[in-house]
C-alpha cells in the first residue's frame, strides 16, 4: 500500500518535516505539562487536600484521598493564630519594600548596566551575597545593626529589612535591562537634543519596564516570604504570614495547619504572577515596536 | 529637576524615619523591685504596673491563646502570645542577649536548647523560690531537663514522655524486652523508625536506651559532671548495633516526621513524644487507632519548661504568667485542650496515651548532660556519617 513503508513514502519532505516538528513540540509540551503537574500541581493539590482534612477523620495510609473534608483547619488557623494581623502587615510592608528597593536599586543598576567601572563583576557578586548567605545568619548580624539605629520593632525598620532582601533581585534584573538598551537609540536621542531627564523618561524607564516588573515580582514575593529578619527584628510588635507559617512548618511540623497558611501566602502571589506575566508580554511587544 | 528629585527622595526618607520613630513604642523599664526578695503580692502589683507580657512558644497556639485571654481577664495584663519556630525563638533571644532591654519576657525552653541557653546565661533566676506552689511542679524537672542542669531557673509547665507509637493493625505483639525489640526489627526491616538525635528528643531517648543496653546500663554515669572517657570507651558497641541494622532501621528528620511517616504507612512503629502524638492526632495528622506504650526495657521522659529572660522588659509580668500557666486550673485546661500531661504532681490524670503504670514502671531518667551532648555528636560521627 502506498506510504505503508518508509522506503515507499512519497509524502513531500516538508510535510514530513512538519509532522516531525509537531511530534517533537507535542512531546516537549507533554513533558512540560507533566513536569508542571508534578512540581506545581501535585504539591498545590496536596496542600489544598491537607488543608481540608477533617480533624476527626485523619488522612492516613492506605486512603488515597481524605475520608471527609471540612473547613476546620482553616477555622483553627483564623481562630488561634494572629493570621489577620500578619496578613495586614505583610501586604502593607511588601508594596513599600518594592517601591523602596526600586528607588535604591535604580542608580546602582544604571551604573552597572551602562558604565564600565572597575570591579563590576565582583560588585555584581557582592550584591547577591544576602541571597547566598543563610537567612538566619544575615538576620542575626543585621539585627545588631538595626538595633544600633533603633530600627527594631518599627514599621519603617521592617520595610527597610524587606527592602534589603529585595534589592539584590531588583539590581540584578534592572542591570540586565539597562545593559540590553541599544546604544544607538540613546545616541539618536542625544543627537536630537534630548537631555538627561528626557532620556530617563522616554528611553530608560520605558525600556527597563519589563525588567522593573520582573524585579518587582521578585522583590514582592521575597518580602511576602521573608521570615528570618522579620522574626528577629519585627516580632513581637509585628508578625507577617511566614512567622505564622513557620510555627507549623518548623520544628513542630503540623501539616494540616501549615497547608492552610501556605495557601494563604501562595494564592495572592500566584495571582500577581499571572497579572505581571500578562503585562510583561504586552510590554515586550510594545517595547519592541517602540510604542511604550 | 535633579534638585526636585533629590528633595523628594530626602522628604520621603525623612517621612519614613519620622513614621518609624512615631511607630516605635518606648521600652518599658524593668520592674524596680527586687523580685528575689519581694512578696508575691508585690510582684503581682508590679506586673499590673508593667501592663503586658510577651511570651514566645512554638506549639499549642490554641491553648496559649486561650491562656492569654484568661490572663488578661484575671489580671488586666495584656498577653502577647507569639507562636514561632523553636530555633528562630532561641536565635532571637540570643541575638538580643546583649541588649539592656530585650523584647521577649518569657519563653518555652525545650530539651534541645537547655544546655546552650544555660551556658549563655540567658535566663533570670533562680525563680523556683519566687513562683507560688513551685513544689507542686515536677521536682526533678526544676533541677534537670533532659539531662541538663537547670538549677531552678526554668519552671516546668508540662511533662512528656517518650514511648513506642505503633499502628495496632500492623503490630500484633508488642516488643517489651531489648531482645524482643531486636527480633522485631530484624523481622520487620525498615518498619521501625526513630528520629535523628540531633533533630529531636525522641531520637535521643532511643539512642540513650541503645547505649544503656549495649554498654552495661546507666548507673555508672550517675553524678558525673563531665564525660569520663573510660566510661564511654565501649560506646563503639552501641554504634556497632546501629551499623549492623542500618538497612533495617528508618532514621527520620524530626519528632513529628516520625509520626507523619507512621501515618503514611512507611513505618509501623516509632519512638515518639506522647504530647506530640496527642497534638498530631487531634489535628487529623495521625489515625485515631494509633497506640503508645513504654516498653519494659525503658525509655526516657522529660518535660518542657519556661524561663524569664534576663533582659525581659516585664519581668514581674513574666513571673505572673508562669504562675498563671502552672495553676491547677490552667494545667487542667491545657490537658483538656491539647492532652499535654501536667507538670503539677497533684493532678490525677486518666485516659492518656501512656498508662500511669507504664510511666511508673518503665520510664527511665536521662544520664547526665555532658553524656547527652557527647552521645549526639558521636552518633552523627559514627552512624550517620558512616
């Protein structure tokens, strides 16, 4: 039969190529979807199920799913922890920390991205040190500095602490954005008489906006998830969501309650990521078309 | 324009600093009275003048929140209950150690941190002579906590005991003697679990029992204030016991991890703390059919304590908080809410996971503190790293 053997296959080469490409894309997509399900879907689903386990009907081996679901674990967290206070603090501190880390990172990122300064690579590494070092080590040393400046147990101190943790991400992402701005555009603007302010307003800021949004996401999620420094310098006056989460996730691991707090912390972050992802896509497009 | 931007930045910074200064509460002066000499009524009056107490815990948020409400109702003193993580709590206390006035008044002290905190001189005391009815609280726990000397600085507020937790559907005959346990482990590879002793007290208790049974008992260590090398010379027998069974034992990551693995069916028998088990069971993390016992070969017990920080801003209120938690009413309430065994010896409790008979006959005391530290480091070196 025609086409039944590869030797007799008379299908045009480009069609076969297209089929092969489709197969590879299909396999890659399937691999991506399966990986996402394993790495993201399953843990989230498990967290949702564990958060709904009824205390009177434990979820144990060999049950595949919980015998009975209820809101008891959620009610417990809202009744017996300071989660509401923590939510208010977390979502007040994070936007301010993002703003401050942007303001403080911008000049450094500009210099690192656009100027050739000696020791630039070393500086780029130094900037990342707070992320590389263990959180509690950074917290213990920084708490001394904060105490010396009377910044512990204060809202501003907390914002500053979260800013410091967000700055490495912000600098790194903004630096890459500044680096990627074509020099031709800046030269052309200068030839047309653009001053510093016009260049910042019409070239730098629009072109680093995708990077800025990505940096904001990193800084925001870092702030929302920051535990060590907040715990040492903020509590007992301030509690954030991770300070509640760690009480269930740390030494005294209670999976049901930890799942509730993890979901409370995770959900706004996921929504934010989707929003920023949409903005980022449109921004890249508009930036490339010069319509920003 | 540059000047305008600069001015705005300076203004923002100034506003922030101003907000920070305004938001910060001035630390209260520590109680002026000599707490060691004052009468209890004077301490209560000083506590009321302080107006608040900050308490750090890492478990039982339900009970401690209720206890805080009761405290406020009874004394009119605000109770800030912070339930954090054990390690983070102590790291914070240690970070604030050199400050004249810290932020923590009173905190729970678990067995793992007694040595570090006592060595660092973190707590105010002794407080045994100050707290009313102190003699009603577990006397041995006032002096020694899980093998470490506390000398009346740390107040017992509940007792706990390690035992063997098991799934009665999987385990039909319970090993009681050392030989029976060995035979059970050999017959059921990987089904017996205990936690890494550097991560939790239940694991320490098991390794402690292994040492006792492989190296000639615990009597010889009594009264020692330092590790006597000749007495630990044969501990290699204990490490050999573990190495010989490395493929048959399951070493877990924490006290609660042991319970979680039992719930998940990975293991069917594990060493656990009774209060951990009750808590996990109450929250739906462990099947209700689970049972617990102390085998005849013996497992160690202990309890948790509370200590008043040396630089506590509200020391009198902290002492009053300890008194509040150790009253008969609160001890009973704690047991009803979270099933934690009271530290008070004058409360008769029935219907616990471990029977009174088990506690009386099979609970064993820890060997002295230096041996415990030595045991943990040697276990890591000779078992985990080999």
